[in-house]
C-alpha cells in the first residue's frame, strides 16, 4: 500500500508565544484544507514553563521562581499540567478527526499518534511501552491529579521506559482537527522544575520530588552515550514515519505564513489576558 505523505516542519528553537501560535495556525490551516496532515518538531528559546489550558496560575505556579530562572511562560491551548521545556524535543501532530486512521475517541487517537513516539524510542534502542492504568485507583488519579507537574504520572498510552514516564503529551480538538503536542525529555533539572510550583510546605515538596524520581526519567539517564537533539530529531522523525506508516516531506513556512503566526503570537499567546486570566 502506498504511504500517505504528510508535511514535516522543524521550526527550531522559538519563543513560547510563537510556538503555541504556530501549532494553532497549523490546526486552522488544516481545518481549511490548506495544508495536509502535519508533524512539527521544535524547541524553546528561552527555556519555558508551559501550563495547561485549565490550570490556576495563582494557586499552582510560583511566578517569582519562573522569573528567577529566566524562563519564558505560556499557557497551552491543550489541557494537562505544567511542563518545563528545556532539554527536550517537542513535537506536534495536526490531523483531521475524519482521517481514516484516526479513532473517534481521544484516548484511542492518542494511542495511534503515540505509536510514532514509541517507534522513535525504539530507534534509540530504548525499550519503551505504553502506560495503561489498570486499577481503579490509577484511573481515578488521572481524573484528579494530586500534582501540578506534568511528568508526575503517566496518563493513558503515554510512554514509559523501565516503569518511568519518558514523554508527556496533551491533545485538543477544534474545528474538526486533532492537535496533539508533547515533550520528549533528553535531560531534566528536577530542582529547577520543582522550584516552579507552589506547595503547602517544604516537606510536601521534598516528598513529591523524591517520588518524582521514581516516576519520570529523561532519555540521557537511560542511554550509555548522550543523545543529542539532532539524533533525537532523526530518530523520532523515522519513528513517526514507521509508527503512522507515512512519508514525511520537509516544509519551510512562507513569509506570509510566518507573518500570520507572529501576529497570532503577539495578539494572543504573548498577552497577559491569555496567560494569566483563567
């Protein structure tokens, strides 16, 4: 069977507002049938804390620490919890809900898209597998997370190596289009990460940070030789092609497309109204 060709964009390290605006623009263009299904890889400059669409900033985020560490800050259009985007490969997948290979339910579509990430880990010779909550307690913990930190626990079909979460993803559906984006950790500064959230007391923070080490891990803690961002990008590009049975064709944004994204970044994702007033 002939492989479907999807678009592939590697947009490099961009500022947080631009990153979220480009993901939204791709969703919009795909809904208008202006572009085919698209996979995008990107990074963050500066390193950034992103929060989920529904998170309460005042109650959960230590904005003084965000400033102290010189981090960017942005609210995602997707749900989920806080993610420190630093030494990582970030991906996004934009595809129609009506695509013949996309299941109707969010959870199952998640699994299909995440096949690409699974194959990417295998390209790096890591034995990854899908997290599937089995007990009622595990399922309830997904509905009512005790932590504001994304990598604190795996959700349905997120990727796990040696029992610890190695990639975190979130999904939204708008205009008949699925947008799934997520983080694939290469390295992680846990102290910096845990500085960024609000705790009832220091003892709680210490306990959560100690537990976190047992629940999450970065790629370079698992490999003998350090994986670079370029090597990760190559591995996961191959992974998506294999996992989704597609061919990825590189694409550069036009000047007009870039201007559209920059305008959306400025008028929406860089504003206090979007980022803080929820």
